[in-house]
């Protein structure tokens, strides 16, 4: 029975066994990096028996968790293993190996697993992480109990470090260890590295240096935070005149390192505010460290990571009581196990969808209308009623009527359909108010004929000055977005026919207005078009809703289970075929999946715009290029329209520059990854098809472009027919076909 067979057997019985082991190591630093896990695994074996004990403990914990039937995702991510790993390392360093020890180790791992489940339930219901509390409770319980276990013997390893280094790597290892030890390193730097190694119960410089290298590979921000946290503590101890040797006792200075990474970049979005809180929390860690040492010394126990756990939990819990300043600092909403990814994804999401939390309202009309009075207008939109719009139709000369303009029927907007701006129901309706003659107003019935629509709790829209007797709905009726509810009129305080539109929080005719945006609309500027999202149209602009094109809608209407068959012509190479499939997750998020590269491009479509949101998998794949090229596509066609957006920085940038950006990302960004799409032409304007779009993905340092990819999409009557990728002087042509064509 060879190793390959054993691994294969384990994969069939416990599919995520190896991942669960690796993640148990990296989770100690809030990571899921396999490279970092390997480095930590090697470091743990600087003391062989400690390393072996750690592996045994995490295997026992994960296998039992799997066999009992606990959550497999949590097992795979290492949530149930990393506390047992720490317990195994700690016991392995302290005791001599032997049959009695390994029996105790097995039950210590089981105890730690059960405590982990308990804390997950108790602490987790408050939305807080259980962190390494089960390691502390498990280690303390076993340490106190083993004082009565006469078959266990305390280890003397670690006293003669040179001998242990020789046993691991011979004379070369000893020479490297001695060279590093004898370097003229400042006391603070030496203590920093040794504290890093102490997290894995390896109390020497060499282990700490390797951990620091792994930390740097995993995350530049986490590495910087470890320095900020530790050296803030070092300076603080000197400033208050405390004994710096307190940090040297069991090298528990790692409490400052772990706290800084947790608060500065893992549970909180990295920013100047998170760094400030790392510095502000340093004295609190010191107070907890010193005070708990005094108590635990009476029981001959180490505080280990207790200060780190208490301060992080206390701070995260306190943030839940905020009533304002939610971004100073801002909690991570979707954890990506990387401070850089947390930061860049957060910045990108805020830029793209930050205002999408608003309820989506569209404009209440068809065609192009002019905002004759916007928010805070000079006429009637003042005070509590300032957040409203008046709309009129104008011709090429800016006139609102034809002929003499003395009759209501002369006005372009009069009797035109008025639409529901969103789904809802009719809350209140006022009809029967007579129409005014041109230039006259009805001050007794200020709002004239009016309809109020209810869209959500404390969210209503009001349409006023409507035509008498034009209502198509009644009170209590359900309405859909874009449904005709009435016609534009000239009733109430309205000298000329127009539509008054406002959003309000109460269902009354005279309610105060809300400062609320329109989800998407087209801004018309002298023959050019601009897509505007989640903004408030200003006075004198010409606006319209997005007029959808059926071919565009078909091209980006991806249905779960749908398969896209591709014929790929990669330049001078031979053509090949690919199949992509549309999938949907358990939480109703959709993606395009490529079986060949195991990649996923996640997307959303709000009816007006298709967005790709994020990508997982092979960044050299064709799917990734399509993700970049069709990152944001509006469902209408407007010649010359330019749609702009931005990628997360790490998506499409130079790797070396990206690493440099990571170090300063919480404070300023010098790299940008930008997207633009131009609506170039429509070949068949009668049938509204044969649409060509050109997009550009670029990475810039300042204003200088350092990376570029172009994509051209051709959309026919039945949807997307072809796209062409141009990058690094290589052109790849892709045609979409039915499975029968391949």
C-alpha cells in the first residue's frame, strides 16, 4: 500500500481531507493560502514531536467532525481544526512523546473540537467569531489535568537548540541558525521574529523569519499590520516605563501581532481608520496581558492568546452598537480571506453598487422629457418639498408647445402617458380636479389630480397635475413598473402641462419629499448619450429611460442550465471548442462556469444593465477575457454611447506593481483598473440588430497605461454571435454556435 493509494482512498472517503488540514494551519493567520499553510507546516516541524502532535491533533479533530456529520464547508475551511492544531503543538512541545501522551493528545483534540462547537453556537449567535478561545480552554483544562498523570513526562527539548537544528538539517542548518542568531539585530526586531515563531510554539529567530516570509507572501497588508501592531506595543512599553521582558515571557508579544491583523485587515476593511484602531487598542492589550498574567500565574498557567481574543471580541462586539460613522472603520461584509481582496473588492463594490441599496425607481414616462425644475428649484421645489422633479417635453428649439401655445392641446406633454416608476400598489388617488387654462393655476387644489403609489414600507412615489378623468387604475390596484396609470395634465398649481414626480416616506398628498435617486436613465446632450445610474437629474437636462433592444436582451439573458457552445480561433493555432454553462448558487447568485478551466464568472442583471461582479479561477482562460470584455453592458442601443466602470485593482493589473500597491493600499491607490464600452454601430437599424460593441480593459499607474485588452462583440437577432479578443498583439476570435454546429 503506497502513499498515492492512501491519498486516493482518503479523497474518496473524505473529499476535502487535505484542504481541511492545510486550511487548519493557515486559518491561524486568517488565511486560506496553501503556500502559507505549507510554510507554517514546515515551521511546526522545527520541533519534530511538536509538529507531529499538531498534525495528529488536527487530523483527529477534522476526521471526527466529518464522521459526526458537522458542516463540511467549515471542516474544509479549517474552522474546526486550527484550535486543535494549536493544542497539539502546545502539548507536543511540553511533553515527551509516548503511548500515554498520544492517548491524552487524542482526547485533547476531541475536547477542543467539542468546545469549538459550543463556542460557535454561543458566540456565533451574536455574529462574532470564536477565534482561538477553544484552544485556550482546551489547553488549560489538559494542562491542569495532566499534573496528576504520572505516565506523562515533561520535555527538555528546546534547551539545546543547536542539537535540534543539527538533527533537522545537519551542519548547514546549524551554520544558518548560528549566522542568523549572531546577526547584530536590534532587540525589538529579534523579539518581533521570535514572537511570530512563538505562535507555533517555536521560540527561536529562525522560525519567526520563515513565518514572516510566509506572511509577506500571503498578504502585504497583513505583514505591515504585524509590524504596526508589534512595534506600537514596543514603543508603548518603553514610553510608560514597563518591563519589556514581559513580552519576552513565552514571547506572548504575538498577541499584538494577531490583534493587529484581525482588526486592521481581516474583520475590518483595511484603511487609515483600521490602522488607527490597531494603535489605539495596543495599550488595552497590554493591560489585559499584564492583569491576566498576575491571575494565571497563581495556577502556573500561561495566558497564551487570551488578550488577543478578549480585545478582538470586545471591539467587534462594541461596533455593533454604532448608530453612525459605519465606515470609520467598516466591517467586512463578504470575507475573502485576504486583506487586499477585502479592500479592493469593497472599494470596487462601493463605486459600482454603493447606491444600488436604494429602491430602484425609473422615470415615469416614455420618450425624452426635459427637467423643467429639479431638486431645490427656484419656483415651487423649496423647503420640505425641495426633492422633486417637474418634467416637460420640448422640441429641437427648446419650445414646449406648437402653434400659439394658448391651448392645453398645443403642449407636447399634454395627454401623454404617465407610468408607474416601480412595482407597487395604488395607495391613494385624487381625481375630478378641473384642468387649468394655460397660464392659470388652482391654488385651492395645489397638487391637482394625483396618484400615490406604495412601493415598500415607508417608501411612496407621488405623481401630480394629472389629467382629469385619465386614470387607468383605482385605489388598491397592484401596478407594475412601466404600467400606464394616467395621463399628463394641467390641474392644480400648474400653469402649463407637466408631470410632477417625487419620492416620499408617508402616504399623504402633502408629504415631505425624500432625497432619492433614479436607478438608471439616459442623459441626452446635443446628439450624444450618457448612461447615468443612481443619480438625481438636474434642471434643464433632457432625460429618458433606457430603451431596451431585444437583441441586446437576448445576448445577456443567461438562464440557469443554459449552455453556451463556443468555437475558438486562437490566432495561428488550431481551433478548438468550449462549452460554458450557466449556474445558480443556493443563495440565487448566477455565474457562467467553464468545466475545462474550473472557472466561474459571476454576474447580475437588473433588467437594464448586465454586470459581471467577480471572477474565480484561471485568469489565463477565455472566460476571464469575456468577463473583462463584457464587464458592464447596457441593454439598449445608443450610437456613440460610452459606458464606463472599474475593476477591482487586483483583477487586471501588473503583478509586480500590484504587490507594491498592496503595501500602501489602505492609505492611497496609485494603480487603477478601468473598463469602457463604446456602442459603435448598428448594421440593421430597421430590425434593430447587427450591433457592434467595443470594450477596453486597461490598467494604469497614475495616467500611464501599463496593460491593455480590447474586446469587440457582435450581437445578432438571436443574441450574442461572436466576440474578438485582442491582447499582447494576439487576436482570438470566438463564435457562438448551437451544439449541433460543433
